[in-house]
C-alpha cells in the first residue's frame, strides 16, 4: 500500500522530493479561471456573486439578500444541533480560547543608556474574513480555529464566507459561529468569496485579512489577491508524517495514516521508520482497516498516489528526514521521542506519544489546526492570535539622546547621499533647540 523509499540509496532525497512535491496551486488553467472570477466580482459585485453562487454551488438564490445568513437562521441552527454536539463545540472552544490567550504578546517598553525610550505595542486588525469550507463538506472546527484567535486578538468585525448547497448551510457551521460570536455570515464560497472579501461589493465591506483553508481555487485566489489584502497562508493538500519504531503499535500507525488520507485524494500520509518489519505490518493493517472505512475510495487513492514509507538507516537519520519534508503534522511514536524533538526545526504541529493522534489536534487539543503545508513549515507557523495583530514600534529621543546618536546618523546619511536626512538631525543639534 505504501510506496517504500530507502535512505541507504544515494538518490533517496531526489526520489523523496518527487513524491512530496505535489504541484501546489500553480496551475495555469486554474489561475486563468480564478483571475476571471476576481475581475467579474470587481466589476459586477453583488450580481456576479449571486450568479457564481448559483452556478458553482447548486443553489437557486433569487437575490443577494438571501445570501446573507439571517438571525432567524442562526437561532434555528441551535435547535437543529444535538446537545452532545453543542457540548463538544463548547469544550473545543474553551480549550482553543485558553491556548490562544496564553499566546497573546505583551507590549514592550524600556529606556536605553542614552535616555531613549523604545518599545513596541500591539493592536488588532480592524476586520478579517474567515473562509470556511462548505457545500458537501462540514467543518465547524474551522469556524472555531479561525474565529477564536481573531476574537482573542480583539478584531471588531469578523466575517464568515462559506458555500451553501441547495440554498442551505449546515446548522453545525452556524452553531459554531454563534458560539464564537460571529453574526456576519454569507453563503458564498470559492474564488468569488475571496474576491468579495478583498475588494468589497455593494453589500459586503472589504476586510483587512483573509484566513482559512479551502480548495485549490480558493488557495489560488488568496495568492492572487495577496497585497490588496493580507492572507494567512497559501495552503496545499493536508499531510502527516509519522515517525515510528519497533515499539509502535502498527494498527495505531495505520489508523492515523488513514485519518489523514481520508481528507482528499491529494492528502499525503508518510511513515518514517528504521524498522522494515514495521512497514509490512502497517501495510497489512492499512488493507484491513480500509475495508471498513466509509471514505475508502478517497483514502485508498490518496495512499496509493502519495502514501510513502521511508526506511531510515538508523534513528540518527530521522530528524534530517523530518526537516527535509517539513511536514504539516508530525507524530512521534518511538522510544526516543524527546531526543528527536530537540533536533526538529521544520514542522507545523508535533504530536508526541501513542495517545496523541493528529485528530486530537484537529478538534480539541487547543493549538490551531490551520498549519503550513507543502514544506512551508520551513519558514512559517500555524495560525494563532498573532496573525490578527499588528506590532508598532515606539521611539522617543531625548535631547541627550539626539546629541549622542545624531552625529552617527549624519555620518550614515551622508554616505547614502541622503543630505535631507542628515540636515533633519543637524537642525536638532543646534544649541537653540
């Protein structure tokens, strides 16, 4: 089931990259389609949104007003959700909130040896848009993971866009939004939603930043509008790397590989081990467990096309492999987890031990499930409260400070041929000032 790559071969890295690199969103045909959608939204605004929502999402909306979720729909959603589901949402929301509060940065103030007062202060974005996958999919967890950090940061206006199917949104999405305290929700998805949030329409005010996962067209649209609006990241297909040795339970490893694979056919599940026998045992368990899986077809195709088993020479080689892949999710199921952690530089979220499956992180652990994909963990982190904040530098120079620092500023400015800069300091060094 899993394609095996041995690290003992000289060209293993080249072979590894050929399987890990899935192409991302750089598709010329898709980009052309997305750019056309964006242009139509900018030109025709509400009318284009309505047309696209009906065309792409199997809806029959008669006017734009029906695209906005009403307070009546929000209230009805509560009655349509089970008490058990509501309690699970509340628990998840509580844990996510507690974690994000601990991540809130503090303002900084200090005085240096020249008497200069320096520091930095944080302020929230004025507005943000949350994209929540919808239609046939159901991701109330995305509402919590994206909305709660924005709330904790202090964002005043939070907008949700999520595609409807047959004019309806799943009540679970609306209930999660109500739990977070988000009331501005539109039944629109795809690239058209990203364009509307970026440029605004007659009815939707533009936002300062767009966050949240979506399909390839959504990812492409976010890439296209970046600069006109802030974005969290350009996310590709989801992925997990599981490091396991002879002490690991092959059934648990297989279960976690399947949990990732059932996301979609492009999801990637990777086993990294120094034990060849474990690969065989995991493959046997995969075949057995897949027979009982409702999404067997999707998971099987994902594992067949992108599933890998990487056989390391020894455990010392494993951190190098991890840092090369830079996985979105990393599970450690070995006897030396603590040693491996110390050498990990590139990973979105790390799950330690056999009782820490990635699924826990997807819903309820506390840290965010919006994570860097496609190797971008080399230079980025998961979504957090920090993504909804801006940092402003503070500088207050005293007379003593300008006297001590000014001459060096003048010298540097002259070497850069910026005489105006130099003069602005010279004037302040005159005794009458």
